C-alpha cells in the first residue's frame, strides 16, 4: 500500500510458498531469510577461497560476517525482510569482482555479475542503483563489447519489465525522489550519529563502512570497493534529497541499508588484509607444506 512501485520478487516468493503449502503462515516464510543468510556466507566463503586468502584471515573474516549479520538480523527483527536480498546480490558478485579483469574466466564472471545485478534489481528499490553500479563497474573493468551484453541482458530483462509495468500503471511514488539539499547535512549527520550509538542495532560495527574507500587502494579489491563506495554515496545522496524529515529518515532506514554493504565490505577487507600480509609472518599449520604456509 505504501510502496506499490516496489519490485515484486520477495512477495512472489511468499505467494508461491503459500500456494504450495495451501495456506499462508508467517513462520515458514521466514525461512527464506535463513536461506538468504546462508547463501551470503557461502558467497563470502567462495570469494575467500578463489582469492586464496590465507589463514587466519579467511575464517576470521567469515566468522565476523556471520556473527555480526546474525546478531543484527535477530535484534532488528529482520526475519521476512527484503534487505537480505541486496546483501546477497553484492556478496554473490564478489568472486567475479575480485578476479583479475583480464582473465578468460571473467566471461563467466560477467554472467555472475549480471545475474547478481538482476537479482538486486528485483529485490528492492535500493537494489536498482546497486544493480547499475555492479554492471557499470564490471563493464569498466572488462571494456569488452561481449561483456556489455552479458552484463546488461539479465538486468534489462528484470528492470525493463518492472519499469514498463510501474510507469504504465502510474505506480511510481513522488516521495521516492526529492531535491538535493546540502542544508540537510546537519540532520543527516545527527541521524547517522544516533544510528552508530544505537546499541541494540549494530553495536558500533556500522563504523566499518567508513573503511569502504580504503578498498579502492589494493588493485584486487578496487572493483568491489568502487561498488560499495558508490552505493554508500547513493544512500547519503538519498538522505540529502529526502522529502521527509532527513534525521528520522536516516534513523529509520540506515541500519537496514548498512546491512546491504556490511558482508561484502568485511569479506573484501579480509581479502585485502590477507593479500597485504607477508607470508613469512603467518602461522603454519600441521600438515601444510613448509613452502606453502598459507
């Protein structure tokens, strides 16, 4: 009723589940959130595996991601929410974004990013810009005509049909966009400060998002860092363009929006730390070849 222009993937999943069960019950529907949570961790683990991130960085990074995300999801009552889906889309694109752009294997990576972008676009309104950033960054890395088709086709199929139906039926809401006003910056900053100090939300872990630009420094994580930084800037731009009270808007939504970026940021940061640590100072584990301490 409030957002008739929202993408419909999650409601369709709920409806399809209810049809299969013969009735609608909320508790079984919440298992979709459990599935998305598990897939985020699987995607993060795959990114760490493909980048050969050494121990102890890889298991620690995955554990931080798992416990922080689970803690926020439980305390913030995120079971049944759509916000797991953009987080999954970004995490699923990480393995391709972390591969060297000139590899032949990145042709498959183009499809991976393209499908992740389409999934993001189908999940939430905030997933639309995330999808655009995923496609744009991967295309800049690849600079190939074929890559444009592989990246663009899945997203066009999803976003195109959404746009046709939304504007055909006049569903797009005016309050989705406002006029950029830098004068709202004090309100936005107050809202962000309140969000950081809110102990029942992220317990301060939301400050990790400030490290997003640092991912632009290592070549390996530059693509992922660009997508995360652009999406974070988009959220700030949205708040500075808010047609409602900016401070309230931040407090009400930013903890959930941070969830979209947190898993990918921690995993990509783990990759950067593992890659920048000399192997000579890493601990060796029983059964490992001395020449390969990782």
